[in-house]
C-alpha cells in the first residue's frame, strides 16, 4: 500500500481563495475594482480574475448607459460609475466622451495590483477562462497564473478540444518556466462533458466539483450524474490506469455583484482553502498540485491528517451545528464504469464525530471525504443547499 498524496506541513497556513471570477472585462456585471473589493472585504486571501478569452492588460473602454438597457452581456451604467467614484475617488476612474457617448476605461491588472494587493494579506492572480466550443458544446478551461493570453485552440471532438487547450497551458508553462495550472470548468453546464472525457485527459489534474453559477447542474438529474458522482467515476478509472488523480475544486464563477438571490451568479458560494507556505502565486499553485487544499461552500477544517492506517479530519465547528463526514471511495474489486455501480464512489464510513476518523481496510483504491453540515448555506446555488466541504483523495493501491 502507498499513499500518493502529499501531507500538510504543520508550518503552512490556510489561505482562502477563488479561482473563477468575472468582471466587465468579459461578461461580469461589475468593474474589476468592485469585484476585487468584495472578495478582499469578505476574508479572501487570493483571487484569480478569469474573464473569458481575455487578459486585463490592454486599454479597454466600455459604454456608460444612463439606465441599464438589459440583455447580455451586462452593461455599465451611470449608477455603477457613481458607485466606483464614491468608493475609490473620482481620480481613480478614467472617463471620456467618444462620439457623444460617455465611456469608462477598465482598470488593468497592473493598476489593480497596486491598489489592492498587500504583502501576506491579499494577492491577485492573472487567469483566463479559455472558452471554446465543439459544434454547439461549450468547453471551458481555466488557466490560472498564466503569463500570456491563450486563444481557444479548437479541435475535432470534445476530448480533442479539451486536450488541445490543456496542452496550450502546459506548453506555456514549459516555455516560460512560470507555475500555472489548467482546470476543467463546470462539466455539467449544458451537459457538455461526460466522465469519459475527463478520464483520459493528460496534463490536468483539476475540475470543478462545485460551481456556484445557477446554470451548471452540479447535482445532476435523472439521466446524468452529479459532479460528485462524476468525480468518483473519473478517480476510479484514472487510478485503475495508473494516471494521476483528479482533484475537485469549489468556485463561485461569479458574474453578478449588485443583486443577490438564488438564480444570480453571486460571489462567495464556493471557494478553496489552500495550505501553503507563503501567500504568493507559486506557493498556491504548488500546494494545489500537491492536493494540499480542500473545497468548501462554508464548512471549515482545522487540520487534515493521514498515514498508512487512517484518515483524520478536524472540523472547525460552529456552535449548534451538526457535521456529518462521509468517507467516500471505490473498492479494488469494482467491475464496470457505470453511474449505478455501487462499488464506485460508495460511502465507506459515516460519522458525526469530530475529529472524523476512517481506518483503511486495504480494499480501497482511494478515499476522499465530504463533510455536510445541517446549516443551510447563505444565498445558495439552489434552494435548501447545506454548507459542505470536500477533501482531496488519498490514493491507496
């Protein structure tokens, strides 16, 4: 038996971050400073700005409307402009009249870093949502901490599009020497991806097990598995083939920063807690690649520990809240890849104890944990959702 996963160092710190965020640089409904201000004021340590097929590095002006005209993408209005000026000062914002039209210049990442970053407290990470398509199927991949813009690569099948775009991220990493990762976004959005598409992917070890956007179908339906179940199917087959495991991220995929309710893509619904040595992009990327993080919609964890005998999770309890920890895994004697196969991703043990402990039996391919509280999430993805957390798989084989 061996454990193919790095352990958390006692000297490392937990850092809270979001890896999937939108602004007016693509189809968010707010200027980037409004977006960043929300995360910094809500206890985040790092934020990846990941607008669609663009980096916030060039000069870009957008029209300012008297009133919101509706439609998509969202529009800048005079009320939003006043909000920016009131929060950051009129000297912060550049405006102009172009052909009798009021326009506002979007702040670049360099300008935003100077304004918002502070050593050991908050950082911004340059990212891009590479938004591609095969025929009518949307295929989106986030590239985190990239050095240069990556255009959608195209391809001759869904899998080919996925692999080509992931390859482009890996090639940039190799050519620049800069730490960066790709992750596969919202696989159930428009039911775009199957577990089979993720099983054979090379050069990527991340996908979104939870995404806070209202259109992404996290929980599946009668015909398609949830992203949780998909994760177990992918883990089972990848480990069986001696591939690297796939790690599960939680993100909010925020687009909407002014109206908060179910049905809006609001910030704060899902995030990652990364155990890293330092608050910088290289350290965050390194810890993500080592699996030294957990994903959450509200449940917090003090410590994750494991050895050759057991898996131990110390939950940071809130008074009056009950936590149920499910240790989930597939056994070595699974016989087929099927949504209904009870040997894939089954609950091996369930407990309300804290710390939650699972003793390995030797029959598991991997074990991961899902912690479910009885607290209803604030402004949830869907009505009645409970606060949860997902740990990364410990691989045993």
